[in-house]
C-alpha cells in the first residue's frame, strides 16, 4: 500500500493550541522542528532512538474543513487524529503531569525539563541539568521523570538520566510551590548504576498504584546482551526494579520494600522482574493498575509484556533466552513469561510503549493500550477482549519519530515526536 495515501487517510494534523477544534481549517504548516543529527553511538546497536533518516513532519492538508459545524442531533462517531500542541523542542523523549491540569512537563534529551502551561511552551525550563547530563549517544540523556505521589505536599520529583560518564543516575529534586521550577542544586542521588555500553539504558521511571517507584533498566547495551546481565540476579541491568522512595533523602535515598519478590540469595533486593532487554517505556493503567512493559527487540521481534494488577512480581520476561516468543540464546530451566504481543520487522524496528487510554475524547479507545514504533511511526491499540484474547489494531500511521507517549491529569494522551514536537491525540468527527 502506498505510504502517502495511508498517511493522508489516517492522520490529520490540526492547528496549534488546545482550543482549536480539529475540524477547523488546519492550513497552518507545521513548523519544521529542530532535528539534530544524533551522534554516532560507537556501539554495535542502538535501537530505541536510532535515526534512520531525517524525514520532516509534513502538514497534511485539512480534511474537508467545513465552515459550519453539522447539527449535533446524534453523537458523531469520532476518529483518532493528532493535533500539534507545541514544537521547537530539542529531542523530546517524554511527557508527564504532576496533578495540575494546566501543566505538562516535557523531557528534552540533552537535559532540560520544559513546561507547557495551558498549551503554551514556557521559555523558562522547569529544570536544566545540561551541566551534568551526558547525551552523546542516541540512547543517553535525560530519559525519565516521575512526580512523587505526594508531590502536592513534598514537592519531590525524580529523574532518570545518564551522566557524563554514561552511567545511570536516578535522582530526586525539589520543585517550587507553583510547580514551574525545580532547584538543580537540590539534587540528591537515589541510585547509580554503572553502564557498560552506551546503549540500552532503559529510561522509564514511574510510581505504581502501590506508591513504589518502578525503574525499567536495560541490559546495559551492546547487542545480544553479551555478558548475560538480564538473567543475572546479582545485576540491576535488564530488570524491572522496585524501590520505596516515600521518605527519600540524601542520607536515606531509598528503602527495599519488604514484599519485593525473592530471586535467591545472590540477588539484588531491588529486583521486581527480570529478563528485559531495553524496557524504554512502561506504564500502569491508571484505572486497573495493570502494568504494560514494551521491551525493544534485538533482531526480530518487538514485545509488549503484561503484568496484571496485584501481581507479586518475580516474572522472568525471557531475554536473552528468548526474543519475543522465539528462542534467542540458551535454554531456560524455569518458566518464562512470554509477551502478550509481538511484531516483526515488517511492522517496525523499535517499540515505544504508551498508555492505556482512560480519557474521554475517544470513547472507542477507552481501555485500549496505545503504543507505537519509532521507526515506522505507526500507533496501535492493543486490547484484551472478553474472551481473553488480545487484539491489535492500527490507530494511526504517521511520519513521526515516536520517542514516547504521555498522559495528562485527565487521562488524555500525547505523542512525542523526537524531531521536536508534542501532539495531542484527539477525536475528530468523521
Ligand atoms: Ca548502557
Ligand atoms: Ca521477552
């Protein structure tokens, strides 16, 4: 099928600003975002944020812009579309909220957290860590953010970045009462993890419904996990970690939750699940607490993994014994948790995990897990039917470099284009 025709049929790029209805004329060209060539990683592989080429975001002609809205006799069916929210960002890789519906926070990979207030990108960053963030390689930089569950009182926010040596740092910061800035000098280190290679540094950090901080760690890098970190219980690499930062301070950065699973005498107590390759993005369903982990594949398969709410942890998601459902290296002596979905190179090359949609703008997608592919630009919805079978469908085909998804306080979703823009997923009348 012709790519362009699919694109025009599936994607509408609407005007700037949340107040502009998607059916309004959208002739405004999308500003070509700043898209810096990424430095060569110097590593055998570097999947999640690899640039294949430098396509530009193209403004799609407005779809039959009508001057007069149709009479609202019956609810119109809505189809998903993307509305440009802000552009001009430097390699954005994440978006989060802290409970205030007027504020969104965007991660710029070189080391800044930017603020979008009421749909406008503020000039002054929330936090500028470019003096300590190392972002020379594709998968390095400021990668994750999580506001404390008690942020309204504690003002604590946690960030995940690679430092000038390329090692992972999870650190806490204190924000101002208005939520518009945080003090770079307030940093305290929660956890530091040596990184043997420039790629596969994970990225996501998120609080679970249990109030614990979950950290998705990549296998350290190179290709094929040459030192077998993901299956090594004595290493924090290639794992999902779970720590308690509810009383985090410089002198007592974190505690081990007493109900973390037991991976044996030699295991690190921070482990929650093992056998992950590069869980760049994971999320909890805000309604059910189910956990979705998108694990970037090696050569053949991109994975979506699922952990039901109430799980006690302890899963082994298989890497490097398996890639997707297939054997990769070695044999397993224990049960492995297969993904609920995988796709191969005909669909894309680097999965970007998203969120279960719990907003109100697109009722048809309510309860579906939305995710995408960095290389292909496709956005899918994965949902389990009442018969227990997971079904996957295309939501949109785009030309975006989808580095991440984000969720606002109301549960509406955003798509982050690594080339410099944030889009809001909206419902457009058909
Ligand atoms: Ca690494
Ligand atoms: Ca797996």
